C-alpha cells in the first residue's frame, strides 16, 4: 500500500477498510472467474499479430494483412515508422514498408503498448483523469525497467517492458467497479459511500490481482504474470527477480514525479534506496534514469 | 583518519566490516547494540555510523531516533538484512545517508562509505548534461593505453549486424572498428577498451540511446559519442535534438563513401592535416578524390585560426608553415596562404614558408603571397622566425 499518510493513520485505515478491500477483491476476482466482469479483451488485430510473432516463419505481409483490419493500429505503425528516429528522407508509403522498417521486435512492443493504452482510456470523467495519470506512470515504469535490464546485463528487458505497462492495469478496472458500487449505494441510501482515502486504499489493495487476471486473459508469458503479481514489495531472498526490477522502476518513476495521485513519495524514496542496494544499481545510472524519464514519457505516451 | 562506528549484534559482521574499513584507512569503533553505541557516542565523536536494524536491547531505528533527538547529526548508513520499506522510510525521515542490504559486496560498502566521508573514489555526481566538449585521445589505433586497455578507433553499437559490416567496408583499413549489438555488450566493451568514437544506433530496441550514451560517456569521457540514424528531412534540427540528448553529432544511414570520408576527416585525419609544434605548422597532404579537394582546403581554413592563436599567445614573432608535404593546388593553396598571412598580420605575426622550388613558384604568382619568404628547410625558417 503506497498511500501517503502517517503510520498510525495507515494502521487505522487498514483496520477499518481492510475487510472492505478484501470483499471488493473477492468480488472482482469472482466476476473475472465467472466472466461477468467485462475484462477488456486483447484487440483482435493485436491478438492475431501476437500469434504471428510467436511463429518464426511468419512473413511481414501476414502482419500487413492483419494490421489492415485495424485502421487505428495501422496509423500507429505508420506514425512510428515515419517518426524522426525511423523516418529518414524516405517516408514509408505502404504498411509493408512501415512494418519492414520497424522490425518485428519493435512491432511487438508497439502492439502491446497500443493494447495496454486502450485499458487506460475511460469515458467516465471520474476515472479518466486517474486512468490517464496511471498510464503515464505505467509507460515510465516500462521504460525504466526495460533500460535497467538492458544496462545491467539482463536478457529479459522485453518482459520487463510489458510488465511495466501492465503493472497498474487493474487500477482503472477496479475503479470502475467501485464507481458502479458507489452509484448503486447512493441510489439506495441517498448518501455517500466511502471517502477518498478509503477509495484509494481499496484500489491500492486490490488492483494487482486484477492486473494478473488481465495478463492471464491475454495469455502473456508466465514471468509477466508473476512479475505483475509480486512487484509491490522487494524479495530480498531472490535478488535477481524481475519483480524486484519492476518494484524499483515503479518507485523510481514516482520519485521522478511521474506518479498517480496520492502517491507516498517518502515510501517511494525508501524503495529506491533499498532497490539500489538490492539490485546493485549505480547511483549514476539512477541519476540518468530519473533525469531523462519525463522527456522520454512525453515522446511515447 | 576518519573514525567510523559499526553497530551490529553479530561479532562476525562487525569483524568483517572493521577489516574492510581499516583497509580504507578508517579508524573503527564497534558497538553490539543501539544502547552501547549511544553510550560510546557520549564520549567519542565519529564521522560515520554503520547501523544494523534488528538488535537486542536497543534496535537500530530506536538508536537513530535517540541520536537525532540528542542533536547529533552524524551521517548514518543503514547496513542491514531488513528490506521492509516502512522501516527504511521511517529511518529516512530521521536522516540516513544511505542503505546497504546484507549480504553486500565489499565494493558497495567502500563506495558508500567513501561517499559519506567525502573521500576520493566515492561515486561522483552525474556529469553535467550540458557538457558537450569532446576531446579525442591521441590516435594510436591498436596500441595499448598506459592502463593496459586496448585502443579502438570506432565502437559501433547497433542491433543490425550489416551496419558494422558496411562501416568496415567503407572505413580505411588503418581505422580499427569493434562492433557490438546490445547495450550490455557496449558497456562491457567500454570497460575493457579505450575508444575514440562510439557510434550508437539512435533507435536501439531495448534501451534509450540517450541513456546508453550517458553511461558510455561516464566510462569513456574522451570519446565522441555519435548518434547513428536514418537521414531525417531536417538534419540541422535532428543534430540539435541529438546534441540536446548528449551526443556529439549524428551520422546518417545508409552510409556513402562521401559521408564516411567526411567522418574520417572529422575524427581521424584532423591531426594529420595540420600538426603544430611550437611555432611550426606542418600541413598534411590530400589523398582523396579530386572532387573532394575543396573540403581539404575548407578543413585547413578552419584548423588554422586556433593554431595561430596558440602561437601568438606563446609570444612567438613568426609562424613557420611547412608545405613540403602539402598538396599544392595552383589556386586554392595561394588563397589559403593569403588568408593565413592576413590573419597573422592582424595578430602581429610574420609568416615564413618551407618548401621547394614549386612552392616558391606558386607564391611568386600572386600579389598577396609573393612577399612571403620561403626556406628550403624548417631549421633555417625557424631560426628566422624566432
């Protein structure tokens, strides 16, 4: 739980709202299990492309056929292929040229980013702002985790990036469930349900399990699921785990100022301090990651 | 000698830490719990406390709180197997300098202790991002540095194998090249070698090129880190963008013989084109295609002013320009010398030239250059210019 408050107040909140959080978590997971909660499906074009990416013999033209069925996605592929970094003097005029220019590895990251981003867009004005800030934060965590893996001799930077994008995906989903519950209670009782502190507490306590459920539904690799599940705390017994990398990236993004509302910055600072030693990250690397992340998120998100 | 107190209930841990601190040149005090530490600190002053969390009698957080309450602001590093965020967050509020998780590597302890004590060798703050000046190490392709590291002229970091192959085909054989395909391999290469130029793919798939560039510059402060990218429509804007991200310049793909010739001239042939020793300036020859001759003279035009300023600042009366190896273009060389002569005149310097009869003939053909004295060898010219 990373909500900013004094320890005594935190303990009191845990005592008063803990049971509610447990109930909500059970409710959401039961809804997921019996398919009564409309968990966002992986968009069909993205799902098909992801299938193709598992097939080493798939040709670029097969991706093109799938991408042509999703104009928004195709536009995104064009935009990236013709961006300053890729564009060159020759612009990609066809989807085939754009896919070839990007390469399959970048295409995969782009597809997952596009899929994840759709989960953070809400038509409900009450959730939209929260979802947008959580999305910005998720992109920051994904970039930091990916770069940290690449700079510290790890081979799982791609999984780190995916887990970063999805680590908070449960938040907008739980928020929508909470809002619906609140709406019904207000209608029945004519009075407000819970305050903003309790609301944030329940969200923080329950969202991880929902994130894992989304990763499961999208059939993402096991390591991504366990990373999303375990990234709230460091595991000192398993220093090399990807969840530890994500926990550190999550805290670093927060201390760099890219954080959802009501984030406990002191808590994040403590996690950065612990993570630096636990993962053996040099201070200079932490400085570079922190100082550049805002600009990089602005380029991507 | 800095004095450090280690507070830990394990005698074995205290002994290991004491040994490492002594090797760093520190005097070590030991305490087996928080209370014993506070008692000792009433009698002695220390420069740093290394504090465990879980201890009998009085634990680390309680000792830290007591220390701060008494007004003692001695730097404290938590050295513990406790990784609970709430404990460390509370310690941060009370004021700790750093944190080390057990088990730890001796290098981590040494680095953090040195940093807290402001001793040499502690990690320095990140390099100023605005710092753009790049100094090249002396050209010594294939040679070993004084630290025993191997020199390489060009390190290429690109995930596409054919990029390095194409570069190898276009670069002169005397320019050494080493290629890696990942950030991790680039960092490893930079720890083992000394590079003159590092070419980094601007769009590496697994890492931010700007971030990698920053890390590479820490390891190779004298190398020019250049962004490799497809040629954008607006190159000036792109160069500004990459320079803002810490790159020295940009090199565009696909490579052509012309762009590579410019690249080689910019980073490797500069010293050969114009070499200054005291007040003697030797000009190198031009070996490229005839249509690239203008670039040779443009480059010389740009290299002369700083050389002349150095000579003037050293209070020499004259400049000796050795043309015996230079390419004597019938129009361009006199124009260059006329410009140098005019600049020297403004600086109060005389110009003397070294060369054979062909140089004398060339100088005599133009009003602006016919007055420049020409000598057969540098010794006699330098004697006149002293």
